[in-house]
């Protein structure tokens, strides 16, 4: 099972060339999830003008056949599993915590996450 980092989710939904063919094949071949955390992150960034306005990310993800992964208290507490990332983006940390808790792999292009948890991550650009 795969969880998409927010960047990988947006690349998939926009059919962006940054998401490699290998990553697309992997998404197609396994159960792939998006997190409610990514919906929060994109909503905040759209409100701040850091992302262009778009329709519902959750609806687009569901239409693409992705499964939603809600945020749980167990996920929230699991961010303590990554003390080296304490000052890193909180959205990325919770996505990584969800990945570990649910026994998934995180498809991401974030070099810091790839380096900090290679056993939990897959590079979306390779």
C-alpha cells in the first residue's frame, strides 16, 4: 500500500510530468491512498495564495480511484517516532507517521523524508 505525499498527489491529479512513469505504474499496481492531511495542507496553501485555486482535492482524488486515509490520534502521536524531523514541515511529519502506523510506503519527492526514512519512502522522481 502506498500513501501519496501532497506533492505526489497534486502531480498525479494534474498529470504533471514530474511524477515519473515508474511512480505511475506503482500507483496503478497497488492500493494507493491520499491523506486528509494533504487536503488540509492544500486548502491552507490555496487560502494563502501559495497554490492556485482548484476544485475539491478530495473529490478529485476519489474520482482518480484513490482511497482516503483519515487522520487518527494514533497517527498524531506517532510523529514522535521521527525526532530528527522535529523542525521539518509538520504536514510531512504526520504523513510519514501515518505511513509507519499503517504499514505503508510514502511516495514523495522530499529529499529530507527520503533520507530520514528510506525504509518508509519511495522517490516519486525516480
